[in-house]
């Protein structure tokens, strides 16, 4: 037997030190745009700055998924999910911008029922501030007043007309506003109500929504516009106090 060291025998006192991975991380506050009632989304961890690798560079481009119920403090809007993307870091605060919007899967499944037609349409629009957004609309046929027939299926020609009308309304309502105004229209279902009203002449519709919207292309990063997005929208105007004119004593 050759004389030598037994490689299989473990060395004494060479145990690896267990280090908590979160001890090497920094925590940053996530700030949502000011159009929402609650702008404090939460916190996110990131690795500390080591050499040339900055922690801020690891945060930029990170996407956060938040429920609209938490942002607007309205539980009735819990089915809508807002995705925010980190664009700028100021100290320990992350300034986010809109990334996309979508419905929860359980909400979409609850809308789909038998004996009705599902009609979907999609369109790509460009906002006034240079964002290219792809929008997806959804709608369902409903029974006419005093209808005896159980089913309410739309013909293929009617579905084609409704789909065309959906695209027209989405392009009309989205191309003449910026990204902030567009997301403001998603919250009260403004576009969905227009689709429902204007398509009544073709076939009665119900449950019309913009179920999804995602940003395909963004303009060049502008720190001034991002700061405007995070400033308060409500400004109180000083009107002064009424002046009382005393009559001259005669």
C-alpha cells in the first residue's frame, strides 16, 4: 500500500461558516405613481454594493406586481393587477412607472359562462408621450329584453363588427392621451362602458373590460417626466381672505 494522505478523511476544523444571506442585503422602499391613493407599495431587498457592482443597477428594471385594491384601498377592484417597473433610484426610494395591467385568472374564469358568446379584440396604440401599448378588450353577449330563447349567441358577422368597433374605440380613446391618463381610464372602466354602449345596435353586450394592457416600447428615459408622475396631483389654490371695507364716517 502506497504511503500517503487519505483524501477521503475529512479535515478537522475546516467547517464552512454559515452566513445569513440577508445580512448582505439593503432594503429599499417602493413608490407607486401619485395617481393612486396609496403610493407606499412595500419594500424590496437587493445585494449591497460590492466594488463596481452597484445595488441601484440591480434594481433598475425590476417589476413589482401589486393589486389595485391595495393601491386604491378599494376591495371591489381586487381582480385587477397593476405591474410597476423600477426606473430610478433616489436614496433608499425606488420610483416606479407603469409596466402593464392584467386581470386575475379567477376573474376571467368567473365571467365565462355557457349560452353566450365571448368576443375579444386587441389593438396597438401609441400615446402622446411616445409609449406603444397593446390593449386587449373582452366582452360577452347577453339576452335581449323579453327574449324567450335560452341561448344568446352572436353570428360570426356580428362578432366581426363588434370586434371592429372595439378596436376603433380603443384607438380613439387611447391615441389622444398620455400614459398616465390612459391608466386613469382603466380604473373606472371608462373604455369598457363605451364599448358596451356603442355596440348595442349590433348585439347587446355585458361585462366589457380592458382585461390586459402591456407596454411594448418606451421612449427615452426622462427624469423630469418621472418626477412629474410622482408629484401630488391635487394643488390647493390660495384665494385669500375677503376684504371688509369700512364706510367712512361722515
